[in-house]
C-alpha cells in the first residue's frame, strides 16, 4: 500500500515511544489511550474511542493483557464495532496469550481485516535508540505489505511464520530474559563477595564474548541500584506462567526456567513489585548475606538515542 494512515491504541511507556518514532518518520498517526492526557502529550491526533480509528489503514494495539486486547477490539466502542468500516490491517504488539490472539484474528477477519501478531523486544529507551526488534506472524503477504511501517520502529523485524507463532517467540524471549538476569545476578554477587566491584566485573563481562546489548544496558541498574522500572516482576511472572504452560503443552522440559520462576515468585513475595525486575539482584545478594550499596559510578548502557 502507499504510505498508510496509522491508528494506535495504547499509549503507555512503550506505546508512546513507538508512536513518536512513527510520527518522526512522517506517518500520519492518530491515537486512542484510556488516559487521554498521555496521548495528547504526543502531539498527534487524539480520538475518544478505539472505534474512531476504524477508518485508518493500519491500526497498532499495545495493551497490557489479553482481556484488554479483546476489549479494545470487540468490546464497547471497540475497533471492530463500526458496521461500515474497519482497518485493512491490525498489528498487535502486546504480550498476550495465543488463545486471545487467535480470537482477535477471527474477529478481525469477520470485519475484513487481517491481524499480524508483532510482539517487541525492548523498552522505551531501546525504542528511542532505534534498537527495537519485532517478531511478526500472520499472513506473509500482509507482512510484506506493511513491512516498511514496521521497519520504521526499530532495527530488526523478523517474520517468524503464520498465525500466532510470534506469541510463542516473544514468550520464549521473555523467559530467557528472566533466566539471564537471574544468572547475571548470581555471578555478579559471586564476584562482589570475592572482592570485585560490580562496575569492574560487568565492564569485563560486557567486553567479553559473553557480553550482549542486554547485559550492557542492564549494567547501570546493577551497579548503581537504580531500579526505575522498564519491566516489573509481576509482568515477568505472567510471561513465565505462559512460557511454562506452553512447555507443558509441547512436552518441552524447562528445568532452569522452572527454578527461575520460583525465584521470581520469591522476589514478588518479598515486595519487589513496583521496581524493575533487575531487583532479582537484591534478593540474590540477600541470600548470599551481602548488603549492596550503590557504587555511584558512570556506566555506559550502550543506548545512544537515534538521530
């Protein structure tokens, strides 16, 4: 299609950052958000109801949970409730269950729309740096049609297959996220208990073959104990629940993920619900009898905003 008009449902931290990228790329974007003031702060067209976006060519959804996705698409004043018009393509970037995604796909096709599942990897700072990645599933021809829009959002767009398989890709990704942070916490606490500063240990790790973009941009939080949330522990637990349920269904043992799920539950029980999930470090230190203090040093997170 020619440069499409864009609708966007859900302007939370991630949604807002992604809207800014599309707007900066020259797309005409209109936004619905439950809290209107958050959408108005983006400097784009704001609508009062999801259904007011039904005339847009492509509509993205970025909401918190499966029930929210069903509500904004088929609930009162939902995107699919206009009897006369519906978007050509709906792209959902929420982290929801495969069952909810499949139900929305059916509802979309009844209205003549196609759904692409396009969950993302990153946080708002990653989006601003142009480092967002997306896994996309659905009809290949539809993906090919809207791929230029998706590529405006970040550096990596991967078509992974038909129907809902992108949901499994994202859940597997987030399970790995939790396992990596738990493992990173364990070795960082080990090094500190042996007399090595967290800053020095993580600098070495990040410059080694085991370092990654993720370990680098988590390093400032681990070094300076700044746990401003990018992704909270309850949200991580939700994704582990989905991942372990998929593992049971597919008969794929996940012993390390299962153990990590228990450590996440323990951290939530200890009250780590509002901060970033990197607070797994604090619980690991507590179990090791180590009292952590911020090191108060400058640490490069590797995320330079896109120009």
